C-alpha cells in the first residue's frame, strides 16, 4: 500500500533507536492486514522530549512507543496515564484518542503472556528473583506481584539504591515482607531457592553484550527453575543455554517483544496482531 496523505504514522521515541526491531515488527503487521499505517523510529534526545510529544499531537500521529531513556520522563507530558503505567512509573505506549494522548505500559502484559501460556498458575505464590532494577525490571516486578503474589521476590541489582527505590515504589502491591533487595555477590542462595529467575538487564544482548550473563554460575539452576531472559537477540542467550543444560525450563525475550507490541498494536488499530507474519519478519533478519 503506497504512502500518501492518508497514511497514519506511528513512531518510536528513544535515544538511541537504531537497534530497534519495532519498525520491522509493526510494518510487517500493517502489511499483513492492509492497515494504512507506517512505523518509523525517531531518535529523540532527552532535552527534546517535550517537543517530540507536542509533535505527536500537531502531526496527528496514530500513536507511539517509548523506549530508553524516556519511559519515565514522558509521564507528565501526557493527558492521561493508565493505572498500570502509573504503578510501574513508566510508559512504553502512547495512543492518540480524540486529540488526547494516553500513556500505557504494555511491557507488563507482554512479559506475563509467555508465563501464563507455558506455566499457567504453577508459579502462584512461588519464590522469585529478578536481575535488574531499571525500567524493564519495574514492569516485571509489578507484573509478578499483581499476578502471582510471590511469597518472596528478590531484586538483584548492581546499584542497591536503585533496587531499594523500586522496592519502595511497589511495596503497596506486594504481600507483607515479600520484596527483598540483594547485591549480585549475595544472591546465590536466592537464585538457588527461587522457582522463577528473570533477567531484566541488557547482559547478553547482541551486539555489544553478546555472550555476557547476569549469573555466571549455572550450577545454581536446576529442573525446578523457570529462567526467563528478556533479551531477544540472540534468541538463545548464554543465560538460557546454560540454564537449560542444568534442566531448567527457559523462556526467551522474543515472545515478550512480540506480545508487548501486540498489546500496543491492538490499542492503535483495534486489530489482533498477525503474529505469524511478525515472527517471520523478525527471524528473516
């Protein structure tokens, strides 16, 4: 479908954005369903975020995605924010509705979908651990607390103050005493005794961090573990490969990438994303 004056535009606001799979993913979906829209990635420096959001209104964009480093800074620039985005403290999806901009966080839905599909309710109340305390970790921790109510959820981070801040922000959503904070150096027992371990750091992401892992001691994993890596390129990271060798169930980040995108796509188009076409496009490179 040719681009013309009736083409609706969606963009990604972030810095940098050159590595993003979102244009390939969403444009494949638009083509597959003959949706007259186009998705572009636009690098936006932090000092230009206000102008970029104003541009969404002025140019009547269908919506946008938001990525690092703008997920938290964009909240006060929007007309309304969903409850889950406000609870997480971060927005990754913007929808234009009658001239108003609404912010949401579809990372929560995208993260939970593969767990619900593969593990059902077997993780209800189970001890869990999350590596990382950034924007992705916030969505993960909120999703786990709200859906699974773990007896213990340990946040492992290199910057203790960041992890403490995350725990403080989400303590109202946690069972009493469930949220813990740990350094990597002190996390071995928590790793061994957690049913679910999630990597919400960029360690392992190609190209710069390929081959890295947040937990270089795979003997701490066992067949009792579910290990979930949010890194989506490569599909099988070192963390997943080593955990699988110890018998753990593993989940890669590509499914989360697609599902968070599908949740945003549904809000922009009122259509279910054609997942098969999207996976084909992503794996074609």
